[in-house]
């Protein structure tokens, strides 16, 4: 195990309507649990010299006090066993101020913001408890965040209603100082066949945006359209995503799950396949073993699928929420896997058309020179 998600609190200062954490409660992780979780990761990471800790919630910055304690303890303890910890955090950003931004920078805690596009799309679902949208408030904090973390990334959950303006929303965010975009479709909301088809159209539009940004050598990234990601999706995949194998999650009670979604997607204290706890270790070997099955095995739905060797079988948590088991692939996820394959082929074809023999370099580096002049508006 080399990567751990710590759910420092299940509480949040926002009320995003599609959030996978159901029935929010003001439940905080006790200090003792958090520090023991750090011990468990370091003691069970084998020969790995670098491990990772994701500070998560709810909204983790509601527990800035615990973040500081965990970081101080973890950094010191890791040094005593000859390891280092890479720290990261996912946050809605609305609790950021200069002191916190400076502390996170000084202690090398890199963070992603949860944002869902431009003002209209972001405010559709991401609200304060009183119903106000959060876009303008968050954009007002970006200059402070950019001073201390110049390369700013956002994690975007795309809902069907946002598809017509997805590209425009990303361009709007780019103009505010955001450089990197992790784009994926939102779970927990209905997707019709028409919506799925429109998602493919929008995905191709984002490819064209990436082409334009690379042509003009802008500091701009959508990771799924880059060479490393494309190569990874072409390789034969192990079934499953790594949850419960190389990484795990600790909830506020100290219980182990494969990931934060598996810990919370069915509601507070109703996680899928609990594996043990920070004080006793892995006590549910049957549940842990389920994550170690890397072949088709019980995935009956995947047996005859043409993508069975390059698709990892979908998100285990989404599968469990939709079909009752991590091995029962969600129908929408299956459709999105086929879209992903077609979009990957489109990306490679377009880069070859624009960059010629240097298309792979262009997928890797924004500094690639063109073989021939082209006209791409920006």
C-alpha cells in the first residue's frame, strides 16, 4: 500500500446537489485515528521510499488544525523510517485565505479545486447552504491561490446540462488563471442516450481546444488528451482501478475502504466492502481479496465485450451503487468506455494531421514546433 485517502471530516460548508457523499453529518476524524492511519501507511508500504496522502472530506479545510497536526507528525515519522510523503488535497477552495495558501505552499501540499466550468455551469449544482452559487466567491480567491500555487488545477464533474457550454466554460476558467483540467462525467445524475452522444461531441471539442493551445504554446493541460494517458488506455488493463490494492481510504471512524467513494457513496457508515480499521489492520480478508481479483473472474457482463482487455471494468463504487456489486459494470460507464476509445482515436488522428511526424512530441510538450503552418483560431 503506497497511497492513502484521509477523510478528515464528513462535514462540508457547501451543499453540492450531486455529491457522492450522502446524508452529510458533522463527523470529524479524531486526532488519534488520523495519526494512527499515518503509522499504518508507513508501516505497510514495504520497500516504497515515497508514499502519498490525499487530504479529503467533506471539505478538508474545515479541519485545518488536523491537517497541520497530520503533516507535522507524518513528515517526522516518515523521516525516521527513511521515507517521504507526497501530500495532496482536493478542496472546494472557498475557505482559502492568504495564511492557508502560504502554509500549504510552504509545506508542499498541492491541491486541486473542485469546479465544474464557467459561472453558469458551476453554480448549477455547487451551492452554499443558503442556495447561493459559489463561482464568483471562488474566483475572487484565485489571485491569492495563484500567488502561492501558480499551476492551478481543477477537477470537473460534467453534468448533461453543461455539455453545450463545456468548452466555453473551460476557456473561461483558463482566463481566470487555471491551467490544468481533470474532466470526467458526473455520477449520480441521470444520463440519457442523447446525453451520452453529446458527451462524445463535447469531448472532441475539448481535443480541438487542446490542439489550439498546443499550437500557441499556452500553459494548458487536459491530462486525458496527453500521450501518457493515451498510452495507458491502450495497454492491457488489470480489472479494477487500484482501490483496495495499492491504495486505500480511511473514514472518520478509522475504518478502511478501497477509496473515498466506496466509504461514503451509500451514506454515512454504510460503506461498500469495509476491510478493517487503523487499530486492528486488515481484518476483513474476504473483502480485501475482492479488490485483488485482476482478471475477468466474476465480471460476467464483461466476458464478451470487445474492450474487456483495455477497460478496467468501471468505477467499483459507481458499480456498487448502480448494480449492487463492484463487479457489475454500470451501463453508463460501459457506454462511456466506448466513447473514450473513439475519442482517443480522434485525438491521435487530429494530432497527426496538425503536427505531422512530431505528433507524439506535441502530445507530450507544449513547446513542440510545427512542421508546417496551420490556421487555428484561439
